[in-house]
C-alpha cells in the first residue's frame, strides 16, 4: 500500500526541520528533543497518581491511570513500558497514549519510568520493568485494581521489555499475566531482515539509529543472544500469556514482530497479529496522532478487554 498521506506529511515536516537523528547526538540531547516535541493532551481519566515502586536498583517511578467507569468492581491492570530504544522516552512523553489506552480499554494503566541506557544498560531497565510489574500485582488493590487480571504492554523498545517481562515472569514463576500487547516490538537482533533493508532510511526510525540503540543497551556480545534482550532467541515460547502483536508496513521492525507472532502461535500461545499497511513506526502515539492511530489504540484496547474477559 502507498505510504499513508498523514504519515508522509509528518515525515516531510520532520525532514524540513533538519534535526539530527537520535544516534547523531548525545543521549541527553536526544531526550531533550523527545521531551520538547509538542503533543495533544490525552483524554481525562478518573485519577492519575505518581508512585515509587521498589526495585533492585532503587525506586522506580510509576504513574497510575484509573479510567472513568461506572463499575464498582476492581478493574484489570496493564503495566506499560514506553519506547525510545531504551535510550529516550519517559512517563511524560507517553502520557497521552496511556490516557487513551486506559480510556479505551477500561483498564488501569501503570506507566513505568525505567532507567535508561547507556547510563543503565541491560539488565537494569528490564529489572526496573519487572519490579514495577511485581509491584502492580502486589499492590493492585490499593488503587482499585484486580491482580488476577494483569497484563503487560509496550511499544518498540517497550514492546521488547513487555515480551521480556512475560518471559521472565514465566521462567521465575512471577506475576501471572493474562496478556502481552507488543506494539511494533524490538524482538530480534537481525538487522538484515527485508523490512530493515526496505525501510531503514526515510521512514522515521533509521537503520543506523537502531544499531546505536542496541549498542547502548547491551553490555557485550553475550547480551545480544540473551532471550531477555532478544526474545526471538528463546528456545521455548510455550506457556506465555496470550499476545497481540501490531506491526506497520513501513517500519524496519515489521518482519521481526511478525516472525515473533508466528513463533508464539507455533508454541501454542493464542496470538493475534495485526499489520497496519501504509503506516510507519510512529503510528502508536496518541500525543502526535494520525487518523489511524485511534484504530490501532482501539484495537489494542479491544484485545485487552478480550483477554480480561470484559469484551
């Protein structure tokens, strides 16, 4: 399908600004560029609270979004991990998206401000995300949540962290997860897949930037084959929670997301794969949305509702 007109206009606008790519500046400069991007606010929710979850490397900031609902019963909970190549991104940059997802799904969203690379390489960001998920399971009742209906979700590097948390929870007999929502996820280290070669330049997420992100995240070559860094490297994907995997046609990460969905299915994991043709990696951003952003958010929310038994 041709590139979506809104996505094309957005890419042209970004190109006209002449800003450097994220791999061409320091992590601090890349984060400042990300934080300064104008965003539309997300929908109103019933409450928003900032909390500190204990973790092995110190407290992990989390923000809890409780949606507006007439249901007096405890609500399902989804722990959200932001994208940004493990290097950029924050609770603030993902605030509109988490508000939109909470509103559309009827679930409480717990957004995690995990420590960033390269200052904090693997496994520290994953440790933070796993600790926040354990905290959400243990403390759900304190914010109106139902710990028996718990999911993880994330976009891009956040999708990587969601997949890794699901693997680790299975391996360590950790929190019982009902679902994993993987949005344009990083799940492999093979940068020679066709989608990388076709879409690695000019579509928002560049090949060289992904190389840089991996270099920032891993400590050594051994990490690059660790399933908690590269979920595709896992020998066994059975016993994982149901999955929703969203990919975009003009995204370097398209092929690995679709390959991971197929591997999940082969392992007996109920999995829905949804490709958004004509779209780019930046689709799933309610702060800077395209028209089809809302379709993607609503579809992810619907899959959460089904997994929670609320559809």
